[in-house]
């Protein structure tokens, strides 16, 4: 029995040892696998936490960069540094499209893409702060604006409706302008976009001009008196003369056509007939301007010139206007021209700059560069000859008419030479006043007293 059991115990021990070793190996492998898995999960967790920490920083930086890009796209105000610059009118949130001075020169009105019409006081032009009265163009915005002769109302051309709307200006207890309210719309008659409007100084009619070849003469109540075909391929500009007698237009053809709007002594409309033409340019005329009594005109053309005309002629006897001067311009593209009411100063605006000329001598006085980021859209002198205003982007820049003061002094000096002794003292006083005003303007302009 002992011999039989002793040899069989050795294999049993070997098997037990082998099984124990295998089990121990499996336990070690499981422990190592669990440890690796745990470390892997910890590493993944740390990676995710690290990623979560870094991502908000990236997003924040991206957000800041985006905001900076948005701000950079907004138009910035141009800081005009010129001795003739009086002030800048600010208040609109989008592009200004049209401007007009009241006949009494107390107010300037603007219309813009933000649906606002703003009434500014000209007595504040030299101040740092500029108050305004704001009106809203309901469901539309105005592209052009014109005062009525009594300054109690104005009309705007509507961008979307392509019609005219009349607004009334209320009065406060002290007689100053109050609230602005819409009155009524003219019927829609234009097929093409309205590019300009005007009101006669006698209050008898309203003019609207389309971008095709159409001009409509209206009553102040919105009734059509006459529809004109300018035969100029397309119209580029039109206006009513300050004296109220004439309506004129320019376009693709190299001339300016002027019509006389006739009324009887009793105030009844008679007709609108051709009066005269300005002939002399070799290419289309961009724009033109009358002086106060319509005896002088200035025009600017695609041919690179501006011209100064004597229009005090007997046109009913087929007498043509006289060309007085021709000047050259350096601007490319569409230009605006403004002739001062006294006929002594010509301002030509092109691109985003303005050049001043002495209308009597055609001498270039000075130029102001880079005044509007988006280009110049309108240009006008006030009725007192003191200021020129330019509209573009969201601002209106106001300039002293220094050229006008200088031309006035030159004119008075010539009058002094020919004046009798009784008149000479009065002329000398006028010269002294003009020189004093000019010295004050230039002396207040950052020390540029000797600047042109």
C-alpha cells in the first residue's frame, strides 16, 4: 500500500503548484490591466478637463476678434483739419442723402437713410454743440428734401414709394420750430427713380425729376400741371432757379436746358416753354447751379471742365447766354457744383473733396481733401453767402466761404475807385467790415490766419 501511494503523490503536488502559479499569474495580469485602464481613464479625464479649460479662452478670443472686425467695418468720422472748416453736424446713424437751406437762411434740413429728417439752426454752426429737431419718414426714407418758401413746410422724395410727401413744421410758443408731422403724399407718377425735387420761391409750383427723361411740374397740392421730356437720353440733375422763374435739367447730352414756367397775373398756370440752353461742353453735364437772381450760372461736365455763364439775356429774342470763363477740374467720376447766391464763389465737389474757385477770375483759391469716407452726395451755399455745406456718409461739414469774403473785398475796392465822395466812405466801411470778418474767421482757425 505504501509503495502504491508514494509514487502518485509527487504528480499531485506538481499539478497543484502549476495551477497555483497559473492562478497567481492571472491575478497579476488582471491587476495590471485594471491599473492601466484606471490610468487611461484618468489621462482621458485630464485631457478633457484641459481641453474644456482651453476652449473657452479660444472662443473668447475669437469673439473679441469678431467684435473688433464688426467695429472696424463701421464708418468712422473724418476729422477735417482745414482753416476754413467751421463745424461738423452729427446725429444721423446712416448715410445722409439730401440737404437744403431755408429761404430765410435760419435753418438747414437733412434727410437720411435712417428715416430721419433733421432741422438744424444755422446760428449754431460755429458752436461745438448742434441741437436739432428730428422728424420720422414713416415706412420709408427720403432721398431729397426742399423747404417751402415760408419755411413752414418741406417736401421729401420717398425712396421706396418713389413719390413726394409734404411735411408741416409746427411752432413752439416762442415761435421757434416745433414738431414735424406728415401732411399728405403726391400721387405716384414717375416710372423711374426721382433724382431731384424743387419748390418755386413764389410757391406756385413744385418740380420733380426722374432718372429717365421726365420732369413733372405740380401744383403745391399735388396736381400735375405739365410733364416735360428733356430728350437728354437720361437726366443727371435738375432744379428750380432761386428766382422761381425757371426749371432746368442736364443729362447725357453736353448741354443744360432751361424752361420758363409761366403764370398769368391772376396766378393761373399758362405753360412751360423753352427759354435758353447752355451750350459749350463736349460731354454730358453732371450738375449746374444758379446765383440768386438767375443772371449767372455755373456748370460742371464729364469733359473735365467747369464753366461760368452770363444768363442775363433776352432769350425771348433768341439771345444765347454768354460763356464768361472755363476752368479745369481734376476729379474723376460724378461731380457736384454750387454757385454762391452773389455769384462770386464756385465750389466743385468730386469724389470726397471740394475745390473753391473765384468765379470772377476763375482762380483756384483752395481745396479740402478727404472729407467724406463714402464720397460727397450734396453741396450747397446758404442764402447769406457765409457758408458752404457738404453732405456725405453720416455727417454734414460746414465751411466758411472765405473765397466769397475775398471776392467781396476785391469787388468793393474796385467800386471805391469809381465811387463818388459821398459813396466812398460807405464803401470803405464795407471793406473794413469784410476784412474784419475774414480776419476773425482765419484767426480762429487754429492759427491759420495766412492760409488760403
